[in-house]
């Protein structure tokens, strides 16, 4: 690996780690996040709740379809 590429990768990794450590330190210290961050977090929470609801509905539909297929198989066995 060329030294330039290695240096860029190293600096990127160290920069990301430092940014993360600073963010975590602020949270631990008790600094409240900015209004923008709070708003984005609330939007993420709403999205996750929506996805959870959609997943639950999809699982119910899958269960229903599996029951129908199972019943059809049973009827074919009985009818043989």
C-alpha cells in the first residue's frame, strides 16, 4: 500500500474515532444535544416505530398465508 493511501486511511480512522469520543464525552458530561440533533433523533424514533408497525403487519400476513397453505396441503392429503 502506498504511504499516501495509508496516511489518508490512518488520519480518517483517527479523525472518526476522535469525533466519536468527543460526542460520547459530551453526552456523558450531560450537555444536552442541540435542537437540530433532538429533532433528528425524534424523526429517527418515529421512523423506527413505523418500521416496527409495518414489520408486525407483514409478519401477521405471512402467518396468515402460511396457515392457508398448510390448510390447503392438509385438504389435499385428506382428499387423496
